[in-house]
C-alpha cells in the first residue's frame, strides 16, 4: 500500500481552516502559485463571501518527507453545527484530524462537539494553534488550554500561521509521522463510503468517497446500498483540487466517481458503494438526516411556482438533507414546505434560491415538529401551527429538546443566566477553562433555541460567547396555539405555537405589529389575539372617513342628516357581513420582520 495519510481539519467557524488548507496546497505545490487564491477549497460564491465552509471538499496532496513520498488526503469540513452529520461521515473516512484552535479566541463550543466525535471514532488528534502571527495572539495561554483539554504534552501542540505559512511545513511532516496509514483491505470486493456529492448538468451526480475494501475502475457496475440504485462508473479519479481521472482507486484512497444519475434523492451522505449484486454489507453508521426546522417557501409571483419547484429539485441533487413537499395557502398561493437541518441551512437554501435561480421569495416563520398523542392513542407529527389542536382538545404534546454548550468570559455569566431563564433553559454542569472562561451545559426546548436565541446570546456577551447544540430527546411541551383574528375572522397564516409562559407577551406583540401595518377599511375593525379559549390582546382600527355631504350646497340640514344616517347603516352592514382584504405586503412584513 502507498504511504497514504487521510486527515480532516476540525475547528470552530472562522478559526482559519480554509486559510491553513490554502498554505498546505501551496507548500506541496498542489496548486500553482499563479492559480492560488484565498479559500481555494470553498468553491461556492456564498462560501467565499461569508468566509464559511458549507460544502465539504476533498483534496489530494503529494508531500516528500524522510525520503518517501506521501499521499495526503485532506477533507475540508463545515464548522457549523447544522452540518454535524456531514462532518461525522467525513471523520469516518479518515484516520486522523487536526484540531485547529484560534490563538486569539481559544477553544469554542463547536470545537468540543466535533472533538468528541473524533474521539469516539478513535482518530489520532494533532492539536494545532492557528493565527500565531496576530499581534494579540495568546499562544502560551491557549496552548495550556489545549493541553488540559487533551491531556497531551505541550510539545505536541503545533503552532502555525495560515496567513504567513509559518509552521505549516512542520505540520505536514507531523501528519506523515503521527497519523496512521489506512487499514488493509478486508476483502477483494469493493466497498466505499460516500461522504459528499455534487451535481453536474452534463455528468449527473458526482460522489466523493473513501475506498475501504477492494478497488474500483472506470466502467465498473456499482450500486448505492441504501438507495438500491445501480449505475456504471463513467469516470474515476481524485481531486487535486481539480478533478484528475485515473485508472483505479485502491484501499485507503479518497476520490470521486461520475455516476451519470440525474434524479434527486439517490445519492446521500453516509451511503455505501458496492459492486452491483455483490451482496457486500454496508459500512456502519449510515442514517437519513432528519429535518430539525420547517419553513414554507412561496414565490412572490405565482408565475414563478414552476421555477421554484425546478430549483428545489436541482438543490436536492446536491443536498440530500433538504426535504420539501407542496402546500398551498389562501393568501400566499402555492409553495413548498421545506424541512431543514437548522437556521443556517435555511438561510443558505434561501440565499441559493435567490442567487442561482433569480427568485423573489416569501419565507414563513420557521417552526418545529410537535408530537401530538390523541385520546385514542393515535400519534401525529404536526409542524404547521394552523393544524395544531384547538384549546380543550384532549391531547398530550411533546417537543424536541436540545443539549447546548455555551463558552463565555465570566463577566457575562449574569446576563446569560437571565437570557437562559427567558428561554426556559435548564442548567447543567459548569466548568472553568484555564484562561478563566466559563463552560455551561444547558438543556432547552428547540423552539426556544430558534426564537432568536443565538443572536440574543451574542448581544448579551458582546459577541464573545460560542454555542453548540445537539438534539437530545422528546419531552412534554407546555405550549398553546396563538391565533390572530382580524374582524372576528381567524387568519391561519398568522397562527403560531408558543410557550404558555410567553403567550401574553407574544399575543400583545403580534397585535401591536399588525395594528401598525394593516391599512384601514371602510368600517371599524378589531385585531385580536386568542389563546387558551380567550382573547388576550385587542386593538381597534378606526374606519376611513368620507364626507358624504361634501357635494351638497344649501338646502335643509335634514338632507345632510339623512345621508349621514344612510352612511352609518352601510358601515354597520359592512362590519356585520364584510370581509377584510389583507394586502400581500402585510403578510410579507409579518413573515419577514418577525423575530
């Protein structure tokens, strides 16, 4: 077997993963100097703009050390918690990881989450301090933090600067020394683990995978084990970082296969590739990504509905974790209910729809799924507030909870405690890091995490706190449906599920907001919010005034009185039988601006 070293870089967002990868590509001459640019492995425009990694990207480098040539396979992974399943599959495809910690910020919450994944898989961990060239870098303090966390020797912590390249050559040599080679093939029958994929208009789905057993060549008849879909390998190769076709990929190697498949839902992260009808068993750990957040997406123009469907179909080809189904709203028209991995995932999908397909969208308030158990024992998962059971129905409700880790300076513990109380969090363990920062473990309902918790945490800590979370379990929910009535008519698009503790606040806020943006009608109109079988908040919008006697001149006063009486009766009749026409813009403002 060749001298192969497979590794990944794990770090919090903005700790310099992509910049370090750039220097590695430069030092190993994988990318010519004239072709170098920042964030080489971040191919999407959105990634480069925001400075985050969204899609994983494998790359092969060649490095000479101790008279031997090593094949270094790096998988650059996303750092955000929404994509933790993809990160776990990438870690399954390697033997070692670089634990990258920013020398100015120290260990962050997301770092701990990904580190625990790497430890569970038994990977060799190389601790690395990044951004040591920054004037306010706290190299010795953060090194002590890492030593305490890993229980390693201080000499094992490598210090690098992705910007200047300092220490990167030494790090490449350490990778060759420390990370173990891939295990030998257990059989001659091919098995490979899919850890990512992308879509090409001309060549279909291109899967990125790690060979565990056997070999694979162009023209081989292969099969996705979970999807039970067969195909012919049209091309086999590796990325460096451009695609480079080769004859054969063997055990331990990482590469790509062009499948020619052009239908969504076939390729998925974690699936096992085998030779067609070989009967090989799947590699362990595959699961179907489960949506955590739901949001409805509607085109602003009804004419764009077909384009939106095609756009979602296209995105599904390169993102198996996206799920959607058609739905219709009386006010917003036809659209799609989308299931997503989290709030960042929602933001990215919405942005890609707008940029790549030039769509103007209306996106509803994100919601979560509630598990409703009826009196007869029937269980239903409900993720639309309008379908939530009415007050008084004999049901039990359960909702997902999360376990979250928050790391912050001790000066902000007080404001964060207040914030946690407001979001119904339950306190767990508290730890102190070497540099004095505090780590708090909490449990809280997912609906409260989605209620702008992350932004409020950043505000409460002046941006110094970091947060990571994972879905824990389902627990009994103390929630109710809050309806909004306009002129005594329930408007389903404004309904929401809220915690009983916040029902008064939410009820008043939604009424005040609607009162401020809803145009006046020809009759007096009430805006009310209702929950638990009672009206909680109410505001009245006065009728538009019209002088019906303006055209009269002279004559008896009784003529004016008759006209005014007739107007009064007409307004009363409109109030009893008329309906309120809520403009499209009002729905968009309620949906877009609400936090």
